[in-house]
């Protein structure tokens, strides 16, 4: 698919994204677009997908790597996380090797099929599902059990004793963790695990340990500790380390690439609740009352987040226990401005948060579809707006043309650019570029960044004509349902 020049930079940007949600856009949607059943967008390339956040977890055998991975997964409960174990890529043994399995070194880098692992990671990073062998430690075979289907995810954890050994594998990782557990503890756990789970006798376990496991740890595993970004002593017992790691991953996942380019763009932290609400209101089949209910919930979150960016002053009060509480006082010089008509859907949430707030209005007419097709029709703003912080309300940022008109008007009225906070439910990258480039000091708060704009300059995946859907005037609206 060829791309217009203007859209290319957005595609490049999206390609390099480190993984926040692009409005639930997935490969099947891309396939439909390629098949012509969904209108193409101005910013879709064949290789567009979310780049997962890849975490490497290395450490000696029985150090607690799996335990650490499980704890990370549990704490990242609102993200799609998948673990890829290096064990899955053990080479199958030849008949001869099988007869003398006690002489086989399972702790040597050559025991693993690293090319296959790289192939799997390449597919996952390109948004494709993969089938990963399910290695059987008892029969030493990688095809004894059915393969495990792994879908592309927000976070991929690559776990294994020698996962830092090959530089090509290391390069895939955004974060490297080394689980550093005392050798005696590792040996004790290994004896227990191998005798109970693998039904091996203790003599065999100890022979393998002294012949291969310990030397390989010293020669190959320990030397990779230097590549780690984080070393976790005591493995899964180290709750502080796990908490810090999870916090870091959350920050990275929440940091959209656009946010890195434009520090004044704030995408609210995605949770299952937020994605669930987006799923509902984006659904073309939803009933008006549900659309309003879930839009209101999301709008409230955006408004609350936006209010958090207002300046504050310190305030001390006395609590009923007679204690002094040092808190903050809300910013009082504040008003809202809604862009008619969809912006009016955000007024209730603003009123609910800011008692008695003044709300002005701007009506911009969209004439034609291209650039510079907007016309200011009406405005009614508080007289003293230049002294106020302004929360500009428009649920959808598309091309950015209306937003630029509205912001220009506010600036003409004397509002300092840095006093404007633009609140959206969804924002197209194109609009973000246009607004942030024209007004680098305003803040944009949004709940999701969209894939882009279609040939009609409509936001996709989008949610249609927001005002019509919210105010129930969308009865005769055509809905394009992509064929399956
Ligand atoms: N913090 C811990 N306390 C007690 N036992 C643990 C702990 N972490 C792991 N284990 C046990 O030790 C064994 C090895 O842990 P595992 O996480 O599978 O290690 P690895 O994946 O590094 O080989 C398992 O049987 C596991 O249940
Ligand atoms: N057939 C096999 C294959 C591997 N091992 C041992 O497993 C250890 C790696 O797994 P971890 O979960 O502990 O990382 C490694 O030390 C191999 O010796 C085995 O015993 N049998
Ligand atoms: Mg393990």
C-alpha cells in the first residue's frame, strides 16, 4: 500500500512504538483493510503493529526465574503478557544421544536451537501468533506434547538460563533481569524439583549438577550477569524488586511514542476497565443509553486527569482530631470551553467535578473534507477568560483543524497557550502533530491514541459521529460493518 507523504512520518512513528494500546488495532483488522473490506486509512502500512515490551529473565537453574515471571504476570494483570521459555527450544536428542543422556550437557549454549527462538520472536514482534514446542523434560523430546499457541502480546517475557548468551537475543530485550540466588539454594531446589517432578534419582541429579550444571553456570550463565539491567537477589522472595520492575514496565507501556515526542501529551494509563469501556462505545451496535453511560464514565476520567494538570497552592487545614493536614487548594481561576456539539457531551463531567464552573462555547463548521476547511461560526466565552485556565472540551481530535481554530480563538482572547488543557476521548496522531506543533505549550489529555485517519479524514478505528451518537440523533446514520 502506498502512503501519502504526510502520513509516512506517522507510520514511522507508530512502527517504533514501544507498545501502548493503539485502540485495540490488531492484525485481523489489518488483514481486512488489506482485503479491501475496511476502508484504508492514511496511516496504515503492511507492517504496522504494536511493538511489545520484551523482558529477558536469566539466572541459574532453579534460581526462581519462573517464580519471578509469574509474579510479574500477576501484577501486570491489565496487560497481555506472554512467557517464552528458552527450554522450549532445546534441540531434540539423536537416538545415540538418548542412549547416553547422562553425558549430554543441557546447560551448554549449543543445547538450544537459538535460530528457532529468534524466528519465533520475530513473528511475535511482527504481530503474528506462533506455535512454540512444549518441551518434555522426561522424554527429552520437544514434540511429545502438542505445541503451545502464543498470541502477540503487549509484554513478552523471555526466560531461560542462557537467554542473555546470544547477542541477537539480548538485542530484542527492552529490560534484562538476572535472578541471583545462592548456589546452595539452587541446588536444594533442583534436587527437590528433579526428584519429584522429573522422577529422577538423587544420584543422577547430583552427578549432572557437578558434571554440567555447576561448570556451565560458572562458564556461561554467571558471565551474562553483566548484561542485566536489574539483578534480583533472592528471586521471588524479593517483593520490593518485583514491585519496582512492574512499576517500570507500566510506565514504559503507558508511554506512547507520541508522548515521548510531545511531553505535553498525556495518554491516561490504560486498564481493562478503560479498554472495556472503549470496546463498548466503539461498537457500532451499542444502544444510545449505553453509549452515553460509558462515554460519561470515560469522559469523567479524562476530565479528572486534566484537572490534575492545573496549578495548585499549598493549604493547611485542621482535621477533627486537631491535627494539621498540609494539602493543596484547587485552582479557582478556571473555565471550560466546549466545541459544539460533541464537546457539549463533556460539560456534565466538568460541572460534576468543578462546582459552578463557567463553560463557554465555540461552534466551528466543517466545510468540505480537506485541510483548512473549517469556519468559525459562533463563540460565547467568559469575558475574563484571559485570566483563567481553560479546559477545552472536544471528545475527538482528528485532523486537528477545528482544534487549531478553537485554540487560536482562545489565544486571540488573551488566554496564554500554557493555560489551555485540551481534553479528548480519542486522538488521531495526525491531529496530535498538528496541535502540538502549532501550540507546543498547551497540554492534551486523551484516553486513547487512534490508528489514524481514513481517506475521508475520519478517525479510525474511531467511534463515528460522537455528537450524534451521544445525543441520539444518529438514527439514519450509515454504519459500515466490515465483512468477516
Ligand atoms: N522464593 C521461593 N521460595 C521457595 N521455593 C521457591 C521459591 N522460588 C522458587 N521456588 C521453587 O524452586 C523451584 C525452582 O523455581 P523456578 O522458579 O522454577 O526456578 P527456575 O525457573 O529459575 O528454574 C520450584 O520448585 C519452585 O517452586
Ligand atoms: N531434558 C532436560 C533439559 C534440561 N534440563 C535442565 O534444566 C535446567 C534449565 O531449566 P530451568 O527451568 O531450571 O531454567 C538446566 O539446568 C538443565 O540442566 C534437564 O535436567 N533435562
Ligand atoms: Mg523455569
